């Protein structure tokens, strides 16, 4: 009787292991949906199959189903809490969902279980990068490389941190090292594409994004990246075709329709943008961004009633949405409802004091109302709260101070603009105006010549 039971148990074990093995094979071949079916069968035969749950979670991260990945990795951990790999994988899923504190906790657990886990150090490095802890993230990437010199993920994360620190040559070298270790590492090619995009080298960005896509044809994000590279390279038809290919892969992915809509809106194809935003809402009615972008498109088409309706819906979903409040302000500003616009921009600044666009729009309103001192105060506040677009801020401060008859302040701000960008003409033109009204005509002429060489813009930037 005992032997018969043992025989049946061994048969049971071999059956679930058979499905586990075939799932691994399908996964290695890139047949993820088939692999999931085999892992589900293994779990059905053995509900305590920790590896089955782990491997399901692994595939789900590859398919960008991160909520499901967390659920399955958690099931695996409940069965076997001592496998560091599962914490690594769940940490990756948490990061994809922007739950970085939870990810950090998982990588710390993985390292407690295995202090020489190179992948865990690389994952923790990426998490710290996402939490803006670049110094400690960089240290973790170096630890990962020291433990495992051929860890392509560590080199890739090292490159991402170097990119964030604007050390572009070092980042490029780190990405290439990752590719040297693993020529099929598509993420590194994609990151080089991102680097080239940041340098406005769109032709090379296209080359690297294409290399990434040749290695991984099912990643929707790669099509999105290539679409924007084509778009900024003035290859609009090719850009649109990338979104259409992405839709064939994930026809229910609302973000594809949203991003295509944004591109069409930028290209003044408002009717097409509206079609894609509405499809996005059909798939995900709770996404506030599609509503405020719809509001903006309808506003630009002069359909103000629909615009008001959609901006209201966006704010119903999230009253503290930074962008919904900002767009509402932009619409009110265009309609010259300045009091309402000021309230909206002040609210968006209160939500996120580093959001520079709301400062610019607020300063523009005060400029339009001839309240130059208040416009100056707004831009000074912008400098206190962020370090973005400083050249534009100083050029505008110089212009506003000039209009306010404070020519010394205008000269000072112009000098700060020139210090930041010596090859842009507007700063020199601002300096020319200030010097001219300070009675330094000969010196002023020199800066006008420089401004003419580089080109400049009058008025507010």
C-alpha cells in the first residue's frame, strides 16, 4: 500500500516537472505565451511549485504585465522565501510600476540571502538611480561589476547613471561594454538610441533603435522610441507606421494610442489625435492624461464646449493632476481669462514647484498685463525651485527688467544668459539693449554684431 502511494507520487512529480521543463524550453525560444501555458499546467499539478510561479513572473515582466508578475513572484516567495532570484524579479516588476521603495526592499532582501549576488546589486543600482540616489547607485553598479565582470546589466545601469550625470562619453562606453559582453542585449542598443536622441542626432538614434528592434520585436516601447526618432528626423510617415506596428503587437495597449495622439497633436493633426485619445479612453477610462490632451485638441479646433467638458473630466479623475491644471490654465490664458489662468498655474506650481512650464505661462500672463515686476518675481521663484531652462529664464528676466526700466538688472541677467550659452544670440541682444540705454553705445554695437552672427529673438522667449 505504501509502495503504491509512493509510485503514484513519483508519477505526479514527473508530470509537473515535464511541464516545467517544456515551459523552460518555450521560454528560451521566446514563445512566452506557450511557456506560460506549460507553467500553469505544472502549477495545476503541483500548487506548491515555487519555480513555476517564479518563471511565470519572469515571463510576465518580459510581457510588461507587472501586476501579474508581482502576484506570481509573491506566490513563489510564500512557498520558498529563500530564493534570491525571485526577489530580484519582483523588484524589477516593482520598478516598472514606479514602486521604487518596494523594489529597493526586495533587492535588499536578495542581497541578505546572497551577499555576492551581482544581479541584485545591479538591480539595486537601477532602483537607486530611479530614486535619484545616483552616487550610491553608481557604487552598487561597480560592486556588481567587481563580483561579476561580465554582468551586462551592471554595465548598462552604470551607463544610465553616467547619462543622468551628463557624462555622455562614459555612458556610451558603458553601453558598448554591455553589448560586447552580450551582443543580443537590446536594452543597451536602445539606451544608445536615447543618448543620440538627447544630442539631437536622430539619424544615429534611428540606427540604434533599429538594432534593438532587430533583437526584440515584441517590445512596444522600442517602436515608440523609433517613432519619435523618425518624427524629429522629419520622417512622419515612418513614425506613424511604427505606432501601427505596435498596435498589431498589443492592440489593447492604451498607451500606444495616447502617444500617437500626442505626436499627431504636435503635428497639428488634431482630428487624428482626437481619434487616438478617444480610443485610449475607451481602453482605459481612468487615464486623466487622455482627457486633458483631448481638451487641448478640441480647444485648438475651436470646439470650446467639448474642451471644457474633457478638462473637467480630467480633473474629476484627479483634482491634483499637475498637467490637467496646467492645460486648464493654458486654455484659459488663450481665451484671455487671465484670473482663472493664474489660479490654475499657481495650483500646478503648488502641486510640483519644479514644473517650469507653469512659471513661464504665469510670467507671460503678467507680461501681457504689463505687470513686469510680478513677472520678474515669478521667474525668480522658478530659479529657486529648479535648475531647468536657465538660459531662457535669464533672457526673459533681462527683457522684463529692461521694460521695467531697470537697465543694470537687465545687463546682469543678460551676462548670466551669455555665461550659460555663448553661441546663442538672444543673450547678446539683451546685453546690447541694456548697454545702449546705459549710454554705452560703442560697447553695445559690439554685442549687436555678435547677436546678428548667431541670430536672436525679440520679446519674451
